[in-house]
């Protein structure tokens, strides 16, 4: 470990300053790396190809902001260095993850969304880090981002040595898996760049491609968002393709399958951040309990949570699909029918589909009982 720097003159040794910043970041539970703002050409090309193929679905902000994604200095012109940071969110308690996925009477919420909204938590930590640097070495120009601006965060994190991009398109670190958030600080300190992660660690593995419930990973390193459950349940506002609904199972907010199946995630590190503690037992709530939430209850229970961002209507749409996929149940059928009169057109259409699914299951069971038992 380096001897801590003491004088403002010593901070002009930017190699030593970078090491010092790394240590300050660790006290905030951040693992950081340094990269230049130049996005490598192959990453820029990959984004252009992905957009040209239309895989971004209705996320039109991707096309509007493509030039900025290619060049982060458009966000902050004096940027000399990007500090890329990762913050773990994995819960030891969520060892029950697979059990929740397997029990289709429960709603599955992506593990990153069980606690406080990471946008606020991570942004606050990035700010604290910048303030600490300023206190120690004087003012400099900085701007923190947490999924809040058009930044190619995986490419930058890879450049900063924080991991490699896997075939599931997520950043993976051999000692931390992929269960962390990423954030960036654009700053005008000429800090030396870290060594980029050299090669993809996937090897011959194809688990994420074969285990994706909807076949959204259409090729290594390419996700068609239009088939991805995370996109469909969180970003997409409309009516979900009926062919995809049965494949969504009980996933009502996001999806983790391409992480759960990834061998590198046996190295996931549990979060130390209290803000990410699981709220309202959202890791294992019955679908019918969540369905009974009024809009007021939804707003109260999701205060400060990323789930709130999707709004009540999409929340109901997603749960309606999961209820259609749940084991046949006269109680579910009755509850769905009762909600028809008071639901919006969007939700109503998904309820009707769910009723049909439930009735089909009940009819099949009646036939089996009649002829075979
Ligand atoms: S989040 Fe789910 S649906 Fe999307 S690519 Fe990963 S496994 Fe497939
Ligand atoms: S599941 Fe396998 S192929 Fe997919 S990202 Fe992980 S290691 Fe790579």
C-alpha cells in the first residue's frame, strides 16, 4: 500500500493520486478503474449494428443519443479521464432466488430491484468520492452518472479493467460475477488509464444463450431487447406479444436468468450497502398479494424503489401475465374476472389472456379427472 499523500503538490503525482482515489473509493464500497474517454472502435461499431438491426425496440433514445454514446466528451467537454465504478447489490438472502422462480404462485422481481433505487445510492457515493478528492487536493471538474445519461458503461468499465463483457452482454469480473451496478465520473484529472480487461472469459460456455427463457440472446454478445423480459416488463409500454407471454413465467419486474445461469456468478459478492436491503419481502411475495395492491399501496410500497418507475398500469399488466402462467386455480380465475371492469384497456387485454390461460388449464384438468382418474 502506498503511503497516503499529504500535500497538494504531492497530488500532482497522478499515478499515486489514482491509487489514493482507489483506496477512498473502497471505503465507500466502490471498486473503481480509470479509462480514457475514447470508446474503442469495435464497441462503437457494435452499437451501430445493434441499432441498425432494430434490436433496441422502442428505446428510441438510443438512436437519438448515439453520437454522445460514441463520444462521452459531448457530455462534459473537459473530460480527460472517466472513473468507472462498480457497486455490489447481491443479497445473501436471495439464495432463495431459484425457489421463487420455480414457485409460479410467487412473483419474481429482479434481484437488483429489491431495495432502494440504485440510481440515488450509487450517485450519492460517486458524489462523496468527488467531494473527498476535492477536500484533499482542491477543486476539479467532475460529473457523476448512474444510468442517467447516454454512456457506453460496459465498454468503459471494460476499458477501466473492471471486467470483461460476456456473451450475455453484461460486464463480468472473475472475482465478483456480474451482480453489481455501474456508474461513472467524468472528470478533468489526467489520471493514468488502467489496463483494459484483455479477453472474454466465457470460453465455450453458452449457458446464457440456451437458458434465456425467451431466446432474446440471439447470438453471443447480441440481445434482441424486443424479446428480453427486462425490456418487456420495465421499458416497454404496450401490449406484450402473446407468443412471449407464456415464456415469461412469473417474472413481473426484470429477469435475471442470464446471470443466474452464468458460472462466474458463483463469485458474486454480497452487498455491504444497507440501502439495498430487501423491502416488503419483495423477493418472495405471492402474486395474488401483489395483485391486490391498490395504486396507493403500490406507490407507498415502492417509494424510493426502482420498481416505482414503471407505474401502476405496467405493474398490473406484468402481474396479469404471471397469473395467467400460474398453476390453475379457481381463486386466481375469480380474482382476474373481478378486476376486468375496473382495469384500463391495456391491463384488461392482458387479464383476458390470463383468464383464457387459466380456463384452458382448468379444462385440461377436468378432462384428465374425467377420463383417467
Ligand atoms: S434478462 Fe432474461 S430475457 Fe433478457 S436476455 Fe437475460 S435471460 Fe434473456
Ligand atoms: S453464461 Fe457462459 S456464455 Fe454466458 S456470459 Fe456467463 S460465462 Fe459467458
